[in-house]
């Protein structure tokens, strides 16, 4: 069951392009919080599938990093935009 769940999460993460950015970010954070520790735990519980769990983590972590970085950049730009709008309204 753990191997199936891992393969499903890998597929879900690889097909996030079709989702909105907010949905991608939510899915990435869910994966980071719940699934990455699960993959690590499963490597020890199911040594027969150790390579699958390791591969899942190795493929998914860079995607999460990219999505997080992009999200932080978007938040900064939105904050700057709000500050500029406030300055224009005060002028």
C-alpha cells in the first residue's frame, strides 16, 4: 500500500502544471509536511522498496523547492504592489 501511495504522489506532483498556482503550493506544502517524512519512514519499514521511496523523495524535493521559491517571490511582489498602490492613493 505504501508503494502505491508513493507512486500516486509522485504522479500527482509531476502533473501539477494543470493546476492553479495556489493549488500547486497547497499540494507542495502537503507533500513536504506529510509525505516526505512518510517516504523516509517507509525506506526503513519496507527495505524491498527502498529505491522507490528514495527516488520519490529525490524527484519531489526539487519541485517543492521551486514552488516554494516562486511563491515567496510572488508574495514579495504583491506586497510591493500594495505599497505602491497605497502611495498613489495618498498622493
